[in-house]
């Protein structure tokens, strides 16, 4: 049979394939995907593994792999697009942080406006700026706006550093809030002592600070109380002290009065004059006898469920924010690794 095949090729040379390249021949010859029946090579190289060239310089283990030129190429286009859930995490994180950033900036500007209006940065008042309630607005607004702006920009620009810093700060805030709640619950006596000291300090500066005056008046009128423990606590104020000159001596503010309106229409700012020298039986018809610390304790006990629900909701929002940030970070890092050709996640 081999002699007949050689004779056929000699007699009919035109029946042989011309493997030479010319101007009309394609650069890549058309071959079958699997390989021809007569032993021709497929697109994946020779059908017989033994026909692959062996690179002796790389040892015998390379003989089991085809050369790079004949290995199959994966022409499937890499899918780098984000899924709908990834977009939801990204823009939900962006919008929520944008909202809280605006609220933080409002608090910051409100606190600065209050400090500037009251001239708290003046040399004679700079020593008492630590007890100014506007300073609390400034610090809270600065913290909220800085943290939320980092999360907002990090989510929009897919900045890994900003997102990591944002998530670390949120985690630290969650831990601080949980720790503060545990400490406040376990040290109720000490917390009450701090509140008493703070309220007495606010009463001492009642005429000097309009913000402290507003807060004290709102607490006394809202809770129907007077002073920290009782109405005689107002002697800490230099204007209401019995040794002070003037009409306010031995008196209390009008918000301590049971009926601060004269004839039910006109505000009587002098209704508490001389209330500190009255006995309890006589004073109960003029001013509120109970202190505001007891009133605040009763208010907390009555609204324990509401306060607990608000705390759980606030903590849950922060935990969801932390989860969304972690998920977005994982998505960004996976897409960057996938674009560099690393193995994709399962």
C-alpha cells in the first residue's frame, strides 16, 4: 500500500496540497477546529500530543504542555461591569453620607454662628468657652461632616483609602456608643452627679449666656421643675442670691412659676421674686418645688421604650452603613484584581 501511495503522488503531482505562501494565500490557513480525518492539525495544534515540540531547557515536565503559540486562546471577553446590587450599595452609601454631611455642616455653621454672635472668642470670655453649648454643636458638626464627607467621596470615586478610613471611623463610633451606654447604665450615680454639676453651672451663668438661659428655661417649663434638686438651688446665681442687691434677690426665674402669666395673657417676669424665703407650704402655690434632675429621671423612665428604639435604630443604621462600605470595598478590590488578570472570585 505504501508503494501505491508513492506512485499516485508521482503520477498526479497537481493533486498534492501546495503549502507555499503566495500573495493570494491567507496569512492564517483555514483548518478544521477538531482536526482533519487525514491527521491534519487543528486550531489547537497537532492532534497528537507527541507531535508537540519539547523545550529541553525547561525539563521533562514541559513536554506535557503545548507550546504557547499552539495553546488555545480564551477569546471570551472579560465581564468587568458592576451588578445592580453593586450599584445599589455604591449610590445608597453615597446618598446617605451626602445627607448626613449636609446635616453635619449645618450643625457646624450653626455652632460657629452662635459662638461668633455671642463673642465667645473674646479675651474676657474665652475662659468659659468650654461650657458653651454652641461648642458642642461645633464639635459634633465637625465630626459628622468630616466622617460622612470621606464616605461620600470615597463611594463616588471608589477610593479605597477613604472608604477604609470611613469604615474604621464608623466601627470606632459604634464601639464608643456601646461602651458609653454600658458605662452610663452601670454608673448611674456618677452620671447623676455630673448632670447636677452641669445644671448648677448653667444656673450660675443664667444671665451671662443666652444659650444656657434658653436651655434652662425650656427644661424648667417643660418638666415643670425648678433648680437642680429644689427651688432653693437658685442661690448659686449671683443675681438670685439673697445677699445680692436688686429686685431679683432671693427670687427664681419666671419659668419656675406655677402661673407665669398674669391674668392668663401677660408674661409676669417678677412672679418668682422672693420665692426662696417662702416655706414649702406657701411656695408650692407659687413655684414648682421639685428639682429638674428628678423630673429628667422620671421622663427617662416614662420614655424608656422610645429611647431604646431610637438607640437601636441609630446603631442599626451605622451597622448597615459599615456593611455596605465593606461590600463596596470588596467589589472594588475584586474588579481591580480582575482587570489585572488575577483569578476571579467564585
